[in-house]
C-alpha cells in the first residue's frame, strides 16, 4: 500500500478512488512485467496505447463527443501518479504524449481537424506528439526557426525539431512553426498538424540517459507540404497556445516527479527493512531512519503543493498569472524532491541501488529530464518572478 492509497477527501472522490484501483490493476498487469523489455526496445508497443484507451487513460480530460470522458484534472493526476509509481518515467512520457499534443487542437482547432485527429488518438489507434523544441533552442519558444510558408492551399514546412517524445512512432505531429517570416518574435508562430507519413519528413531516434522506454526523435522537415486546413487555430496564435500547454505539462511533470520519488522511497524502505547490517535490520540505524523521514517529508510537501495548485485551478480561485506562478513552483519543488529522494534511495541501498534494474537507479538517471522538460528550472524561476511582479 502506498501513501497514495487514500480514502475520499477534498481532492479525490469515490470515482477518483475507483479509477485509481482500475489504473493500478492495469499498471500491475500490463506495464510492470514489461518495463525492462521496453527499456531495451527504446519504445512502447502500439498495443499498449489500445489497452490504455480501454481503461480510459487516453481520453480522460477530453470531450465526450470525440470519445473522451470529460473528467477533471484530478483523474489525470490519479493516472499520472499510478504510472509514475512504476519508477519508469519513459512509459508515462510516451503513453501520455498525446496530453501535450492534442490540447491545442481541442482548444482552437477546426471542427474538421478535431474529428479527424481526436477520436483515433483517444481510442489508442494513433499516437500524437508535440514538436516545439529545436536543436538550437528549447525553452525560448519565441526564437524557433522552423518555417511554414503559405503556398496556395498548402503550407510548406522546413526546419528541424529535437528531443521530441514519441517522435519516432507518432502518426500526428503538432508542430510549432514560424508562419510570418517578418515577425521574429512570438507573434509569428503558429501550430500546424503534420501527419507522420508526409513526404519530406524524416526521423532519427535519439538515445538518452533515461526514459529509455520512451522513443525520442530528431525530426527533419524538407519541403514538407501539408494542406492549409491543417493550421491549428489562426496564424500567429501559436505562442499563446504553447504557453498554456506548457503550464499543463508542468503540472503533470510535478505529479510524475513526486510520484517517482515515492517509488524510490518505497523501494529504499523495503530494502532497509530486509537488509541486515551489524546484526540488525538496516532500518534500525538512526541515520537510515532519519533519511527515510526526510525523504517522506519532501514528498508530502511537494504533493500537497501540487494538489493545492490543481484544486485552486479547478475552482478558479486564482488569476491566471498566479496560477502560472504556483504551477511553476510546484514543478520546481517536485523535481528538486525527486532528485534528493532518488539520490538518498541509491545511497541507502548501496551497491544494489547502483545496479541496473532497481527502481531507484532508473529514477536517479531520469531526474534531470524532469528539471529540463516543460521549461528548465532557471527559465521557470524567471517566469514565476515576472508573473508575481518581482
């Protein structure tokens, strides 16, 4: 039983608890036994997306008319926690890549685009990915260089995108492009949908320190021609959509971080209880008990802040600037927490914590991506300061 096995409270209703049980059963049955295989393969099998859709994961917060369930943010938190408790962040990253790829379509896409893209993605039949980051820049979205030139009833895209989660397998790519070459700032950016089999699109798999189960790609666009109706929203509105998308991504990353830390704490605690040193269980050593307490305190603090941010958002209690700032705070707090907890868990487990295959070893390798993805911590601190008027 984990710290997240709770009775209904101000955040989680009976429905949330029931969904947690369903997600946990799905994770235990379909994911945990296969993690090492997927880590070796550097990708998830497409069949997993179909199975995830059956349990309701793919369509949690999306409109029912497209196959979703219209659930609230706490259903998404439940799902993210249960996936992260495996200690394999790459599984949640790729399985959930649609959660950052399709929100711009839901928010501002045309009806035709919504009906073409959303149902197959929510059903787990298609994989969606978001393509913003470029080789020469990440957090500075306004400086991206990939261009989309209007040519009759088409857009012609040229440029590169890097570090794209699910980029190898994605059927749909939500691509940030510069549609106005005269505007080198945020006003010149737009989102355009590119289908994975479009001529001129090439993909190169990238190898990483962690998240091995998640396929990550370098994308190259060489005169990629797509229909003009693939424009998502209006020209020049991509930056605003990207910023709102990043905010939701940061909340999910915060949840993934503290839940991954919880997985490390549980593994280290089990190890300390069963490992005998100097004639008694390791957990009876005061220094180890204090380490476990410090780890637990940080996890509880990170989770409390994150859940409060989500609850206040759900109840519309904060103006947008304060919500953006507090979401950034939650993300940094949680990512700092997982870095601390994973390192302490490896230390408690000693040589076994250093061995490939332990949860703590895997999470330890994955901690840095959580501090970089969704906006590097340094960039987010500047964002928090500006939103709070500092």
